[in-house]
């Protein structure tokens, strides 16, 4: 079962999150039938999205991360909510290359208007690009280590560590974060061998002793449904839907996040407008 561990370390000057997202990445690979490198790229983004969703406060909170690589380098999108229900897809990237282009993050925490930040992709490495996003868009010094390990089509492990320096941090806290980030090598392998709790003990045992740890369980779950799609179709109007029926025989809506096709025939459209 996947886990998200959150706590404060270094006299509450550093926010620490450790994520295990293996089951989520397995499910994403299976429903999208991805080759390993594309699945790994999506898995890393899902792990980052899990971290961001875990920081939401509002009951209606939601986040999305969209990556549009330069021409030929693919695109991907992940979304999640305050309940850590995550979903995502990757396309145009047979080898999982998300290079060049931009990353856009939208956070809606239920206050006034959503926050939108964007950053140019410079490294092709999800961890480095996320660190750059936090530094430039949110002005928060952050260390990100995310990974996903595959054996052929099987996801062996996925997860990550995120450390953020909080306002008023000391030089000692900054040095600690740099030291811990340097110690973390293959985070996916650590997750495979130790799990998220083991990673906490391996790298942060001294810092987390006696600290309150908040544990939640992220889950790959799409929020689409036939009822929601029906409501969306109703906004198009009966005449337009009947035109589609005449031309194509049915109305078909595809959800990229869960790779599900919703099909509506003439009788479905008639019921929709009764």
C-alpha cells in the first residue's frame, strides 16, 4: 500500500515528505500500457503531484502539473486532490523524454483564485526540474529526489523525498538539507528495499525522533464518471449531439487519465434531455 509521510525536522525549519507510490505507478503503467521509460517518467510526476496534493489544506483543494516538452519530446499531465486521489497520463513520448518546453503547475486551495506557476524545462530530469520550479515560481528552496524503477513492464518501486526550507531557516538547516540530499542516491531502490518508513529511518532517524509524523495513503483514482460526462454533454445542446449521432452513429468521450471510453447512443441522448 502506498504511503505519504510528512513531518517537520531541524527545529521545525524543514518540511520533510517521504512518498511510496509503487502501487500507483503500477496502475498507471497498466491502464495506459506504457513502455518502461515513459512509465517511469509518468511515475516520477505522479510522485511529485502526490507531494503537492499532500500540502493542500482546503476540502476542495486540487493540483495539476502539466509538462509540454519541446517538439518531439512528449507531454504529460498529472492531477490530484486533497484526498490524494491521483491520476495522470503521458503521450507523444515513446521513450519518456520530457525535455525542453515548459512545466506548468496549477494549485487551487479554495482561496480566492488558483495559483499558477511555470518554469522552463532545462534538464530532462524530473527531480531537477521540480527543484527549479519551486525556486523560481514559489521562491522556496527545495530538494527533490523522485524515482521509479522498472523490470520490463513491471514497476518494482517508485517514490521520493522532498525537503523544503521554511521561512526563517538557519544556515544549519540549509546545510542539513544539502547533506541529506547528497546522501540519497537511487531513491527507487531504497523504496524497493526499505519502503517509505525504512527510508525515513535510514536517512532521518536522528531528525524525526519524537517528531509528529502525518501519514496518508495516496491512491490512483480518476474522478470521471458516466454521470459527470453526461452532465458535460448536456451543455452542448441536443441539436449538436444529434448531429454527431447522425454523422458518427454515437457520441464517444475519452478520458485520458483512466483511458476509459464513454459511449452514448441515440437512446442515451433522448434520456439525457427528458
